[in-house]
């Protein structure tokens, strides 16, 4: 059994080369057999007459001449018959000797060619598979501590070069995902540890000794608020995990109607709300899409400025549907926008104030959009308005179907959205 790709390629290349050499030798022998006798016979009769034929011709007073065809009406003489017999025997002997010698030389050459072919095939297979070996060694060496390493294959353009570059690109994405998971775990631990520390401090310091009832009431209110914040954070983490799992079932959802209802339910006092809601129906999970819209609206309100503006629109185009939420607010550096889509990332440091949220809003929006096969585009608005514009682009295939997609689906309850 051939247990390596190099051995298999060697066997394949070597067999092909040996077959090609054997075919060439067989073709040469076949072509020589077809015309060798005629050429030898002509050469023998022309340049090397037999002794008997030459003697007979000399005794008859004739000079040996090249073989010529007899006229149709002439009968060959006995001397001519003897000369033909001698020429035929000599030509046959020379032909057999030549073919025998050619066959021996061909077999020896084929044996040498076979050895050289196997060696050449082994060397060539090693050269071809060298990039694969580099990829294998790199993959075997990689771990969480050296994900920064890359193959960086120096080779001419080709399939293996593209494979190595693809592997490097995959490592880039893996390193980014691992880094994001590490940051997520660290941030989640920090976010969950902060309310516990606040609760512990409130209980140990605020309730130390015999505090008056008014102080106990304030501490109680503080502890309840911290507990609610922790509960909202855990609910948001669970929702993020659910959206990452994908959709269990889908149904036609009218985004225009859903966006209008969520905009009416979102408190935006002091802000101007502009809605341009064209009919737009997509296939998806109604509860998750509701969370997506309400998170966008909540962020648009929270990160706005007094007297600012919120714009919500839905539209359908040739490539699919678009949900757009734009708001005014502080001017954001365009380079900070991708960072804001990560979990627990905020534009400013957390101040642990009421209603501040945990920084999961846009990351939840991105996760829900991915679950629906949509693309999320976030852009910073230029000065002086500032703020951000977020577009969720649904593919054309997510439109309403003709069948009843709600049959047998599992309903997911819509819970009130909290600042995240």
C-alpha cells in the first residue's frame, strides 16, 4: 500500500513516463518491421551482390548492376532465380539480426529510462508537495499562543499558492475571532463582576451597624436597581447566544409596520423623529427582528443630543430590502465604527449611571442581521450633525414566499427590550 501522497504521485508519474517510453520503443520497432526488409534487400542487391550471382554475371561477360524489374513478358533465368534466393536469405538474416539487436538495445534503454523516471517522479512529486508540507507543519505547530504565525509561501502563482494564501486568510479570521472571544469573556466577566461588587459594598457598608429606615430604603432601592441591571445584561447575553445559533423557523415579517410600532413605543422626547416606511416584507424571526429595530432606536435615542433628529426608513430595491436608522449626535471617528460593533464596546468609558447599558446593542444588531443572512453597514455621519447611520441590507431571497412558512414553527415570545 502506498501510504503517502508523494509515493502515489511517484507511482503515477513514473508509470506514465515508463508507459510513454515503452510506447515509443514499440512504435519504433513496429515502423522498422514494416519497411526494414525492403530497404535491406535493395541495399544488398545494389551495393553488396552475392558471390554466386557476381560470379555468374562475370562469367557471362556482364557487369553487376542495380536490381531492376523484369519486363512482364520475360521469364527469369535459373541464375536470376538463384541470385534472388541468395538475396532473400541474406536480407532476412540481416533483418532478424538488426531487429534482435534493436530489441536488446531498446530493453536496456527502457530499463535505464524507468529508473531515471522513478527518480525524476520522486523528485518532482517532492517539489510539487513541498508547499503542502509547509502548510501541514504550520497547521501542526499552531496553537492559541502563536496564532500570529503565517505560511507566507514564496512561490509562483498557482493552485498551491492560492491554497497557502487562503490558509493565511483563514488564520487571520481565526485570530480575529479568538481575540474577539477573549475580549468578550474578559468584558463579560468585568460587566458581571461590577454589579456584584456594588451589591457587596452596599450590603457591607450601607447596612453596617443599625442604619436608619431611610438609609435601608435607599440601599434596598440601589440593590434592586443593580439586580435589574444584572438581569438585563444576562438577558442580552442569552439573546446574543440565541441569535448566533441561527433561525429555527421563519415567517413573513412586515418591517415597515414593525419599525413604525417600535418607533412609537420608544421614548424620544426632545428629538425629531422622521419616518419614511415603504412596504417591506422579509422572511425571518419576528421576535429577533423586533429586538434589532428596538436596539437601533434605543441607541439612536441614547447617543443623540438635545434637539437632535432620528430618521427611520425602509425601502426595497433590486438587490433586496434596506432598513435604515440614522441619528444625530457627537461626531464619531470613522475608524472607531467597526470597534463599536463588538460586544461591550462603547464610544466613551462606562460611568455606571442609570440606563447606561452594557454596550451590547450594536453587537446584537450585527448578530441578528447575520442570522437573517443580511449585511450590516454602519457609517459615522460627518459634522456638524454627527451621529451614526446604520443600514441593514436584506437579500432579495428573503422576501415573502408563496407558501405558508409559519406551519409548525415554534413561537418565540417578544419580551420588553432593555437598554443594552
